[in-house]
């Protein structure tokens, strides 16, 4: 599975579909330091992305990254704060 890893000069986020977080049983373990937009969660790099990677590896998923860097302030910072719900946030 290939996932995008977005970074700006201060932080990074791993883009993961929200339904995959539910499937792996970790949707309620993601912190409010992550963001969400539509069906995608943007997991902050320090703890939430690690939580996802651990669960993905335990489930036997092969995770690969494509780095997407911007030198300015990344738009992800203006997305809604992550919260575990049953509906997507736009």
C-alpha cells in the first residue's frame, strides 16, 4: 500500500483513509493533533502515524511512502481537527 507523507518546514502528516483506521481498530486512538478532511485522516508524524504503522504491520500490510514536501505552511494545518466519528468531515 502506498501512502502520501506530507511535510512542511515544521511537521509531517501521513494521509490514511478513515475507514482503514476503523478496520485496523485504531480510529479511536488517534489524537487531536491529527487532522481530517473528507474520507482522509492526516496523522501527525510523532505518535499517530506510529500507531497506524504498528497496527498496519500487525495486520500484515506492506506500507510504502511517497514524500510530498512544501516549503511554505502546508494547507493540512487548516483542516478540521481529527475526531473519531462515523461520518466524514468536509
